[in-house]
């Protein structure tokens, strides 16, 4: 068997894999992407954040293509959540880093969005092979040195590489190769039942493209407009309530919709799609987890292969593309001889863990602010009533990475910030001028916006962007073009 040679092999052609492949190929390195499916293919996770659209996608060179694709414009999120009986809206324009022309994202059909990113990786020089399944890694002297895979005809191949990227998603068969364990969150241990509808109502302009998240007794619904007529609708329930989604899934979804007056109203004139790629009612479970190790010599986990957190704030594609960007910076720096592998990948893991931790804390705060004491779902989501220590152990893990970042304080701080966030929502909703300043001043929103705003500034301004300081003591900074890490030399 002949063995091909590349600088980087990427397992998985989704947003994380396509991002790292394109950004490494742009630096002139030889990149191979192996994707087990043939695009376009169905994928859940249709709601984007501005830092993906105006940060990572601008660095990739596809921002204009996305703008011309006709995807619904998402200016923020609308929520029937917390103590207020009426919906309230959070706008991306709340952040001074992303105001003006970049204070929006898109709702996307993932089959189209993912294909745009994968085709872009091809244009940037990556070799892409679809219908190819990576079956394992090659190792030598404690280092991952390549992969073996099967092609569409079932023939087996080997490829050697200086780096292997596992971007093959939550069902990855490779992630365990890096060592460590996959820890599932007890706090977010839930199930989602979802389908697609034609003809659903829309929020009033200018927020008709917003994601709508609605809490109800058994959990919460997402309602995502994918076009003028197509809507993704899903109900999230506790794992202990699995019986609500067992049996006839059509009846189960209809019963949950009937429990939620707002979603019932929005779907009153709609029909569920029953044919084609959107015709199936699907279930996803245990979708909040993190790996205890994100890399080993020669191999890096990006996207869902490393971690995933509850989708209330649409962080899935953000975390996938952001981790792809971080991995590309690390690889480009090592292959250029600018930074050693351990330093570069320690920076990668520290930043990715921090971003995951920020969203984890934000989401626990978000769940905590719901005051429906009559509901078993919401009562069980209260941090004060959760007897597990997973949250405490996770934040200790985030704080204990080699970057030296100060440890996050566990549940007492989460309670404090939940109350702060809820108060900010009330002040914002009560403001006569519609001001969102109180919301932006809340710690969890500022923290969630911080790194995404920096990525956007780097993508938009390059050399003219504000000088970056290390995210961690003794850490690295981003090069002006956003493609590498550089040692920090204070003025």
C-alpha cells in the first residue's frame, strides 16, 4: 500500500474542519480533508453568531458569498424566558465591538452553509475527498503521524501527516485517541425532539430573522426561521422526561407544541414537512460534554469532537469555527518554525477551554433566571438544587489549565451573575428608549462577546486593529493577519 504525504490531514469537512483546512492551505501547506459523507448533506445547528460571519468567515474569504446566499438576517435573539410573561429581545448591536454593519448574523440551512465552507477550502488549495471514512490513526514514538481511511469503493489507504485534525463531530470515533475522557454535563443532560415546518409565523420586523426561544413547563423550544417559509422547531426536555418523546414522535412533538401557547400560535397555520432532508423528526441526546484532553503530539480535536454545550445561545457553529481558527494558528506557527508545538497547542487548548467555559457559565446563568417554580424541568435546572459536583469540577478544570488563568468561582458566582443578568433584562425591557446598555453591562454578556469581538476586529482591520494582549499570563497573541500566534513583547 502506497502512503501519501501531507502536512495536515483533517477528518471531517464540517465548519470546524473546513475552517482549519482553508486557513492552513492559505499558508501554502499541503492539506487533505477526508469527509465520510457527500455534500450537500443534512446537519442540525442552523443559527450563527456575528463572530463566525464577520470574523472567521471574513478571514476565510467567504463573507461576500454568505451575504449573497439569501440567508435570513439574524439581529439577535428573542426570548419568552425568565420572570417576564412577554417576550424580550437581545440585539447584537448591544456590543460596541460589533455595532453598525456587523451587528448581525444569519440563520442558515447547514447543507448549503457547510458546502460553501468546504468548497472554499478546495479553492484555497486543500484536497477534499468525500465519501471517505477515517478508520484510525497512525502512531510512532508517542506521536500521531497520519491516518488510515476507506474510500467510497471500500479500498483502504494510508496518509502520513505532521498534524491530524479530528473535526468529525459528536459521533467521532477518533477523539479517544488523544487520551483523557469525555465528561457529560449533569446540568445540561437533556433531550431534543425536533422537526421542520412550512408556513410558520415570523416575529415583527426588524427581528423577523431572530431565533425565538420559548420556555414552557416541560422545557424550552427553539424556533428558527430558515427562509420565508421554512422553520426549524425543536423541544428540549430533561433526560428524566424521556417518556415524553418516546413512541409516536409525531404525536410527542405535537403534544409538546400544545403545551407551549406561543409556539402553538406561531405554528397555527403551518404544516410539518414530511418528505426530503427535512422530513424526519429527529432526536438528539446528551449534547453537552467536554473532553478532558484536547490534543496530543501530532493530533488536535476541534469542534464537537472536543466539546459541545446546550444550544440556547447558538454557540455550536461558533465554537466549531473558532476552534478551527485556533488550531490553524497553532499549526501555521509550528510549521513556520515560529513557535514550538507544546507552546502553540497549549495556547489553542487554553483559549478553546476558556471560550467553552464562558458559554457554559453564561448558559447556567440563563437557565437559573427562569423562575417557573411549578415546573419540574426548571426546578431541576436551578444550580442551588443540583447536588452534582460536575459544575464545580468543570470550572476548576477551566481555571486549572496551564495558561495560569485564575480559577472560576463555582455556583455562588453563577447565582450572583444569574441575578445580575435577570435584573439587566428587566431594566432593558422597562427602558422607554429601548436601550440595551443594561444588558451589555451584565458580566455574562460582556464575557461571551469578548473574544468573538476580537476575532471580528482582526478580520476587518488587520494591521489597524487594536494591539492584542495575551488572553492568559505568559500566553501568545494573534498575528495582525489573524493566521498565526506570536510571542508577546510588551512595549
